[in-house]
């Protein structure tokens, strides 16, 4: 990174509130993660369901993917 760019970022950071600095840090972390390997579909699905308790997952019907239209819209089961 060029010294001028780094200095400009540091100067701008000095006038930010603590909350704004936290937002900048979170943004920078997200940028770095984007530069790493892309997520697979499985990783995205795992991320979506990571906070769902096991007892809730156990209540999902086993044929949910096959009969999604039935569970969402009331269509006849396949």
C-alpha cells in the first residue's frame, strides 16, 4: 500500500467515533474475507442454519425438500 494512501486512511480514522471505527473494522474484515476463498453452497447453508437449535431442526419434515410447495403453499404432496 502506498504511504500516502495509508496516511490518508489514518488521518480520516482519527476523527471517527468509536462506533464508526468499529464499523470500519468490521468492513475491513469483510473485505479480507472476500479476498479469501469463495464460500461453497454447503458453507452458505451451514452459515444460515448454524444458530438454529437442534430441537427445531428435528421438527422439520424429512420430505421438506421434495414437498416444498406443499409446506409453503398447500400444494398436494408428491
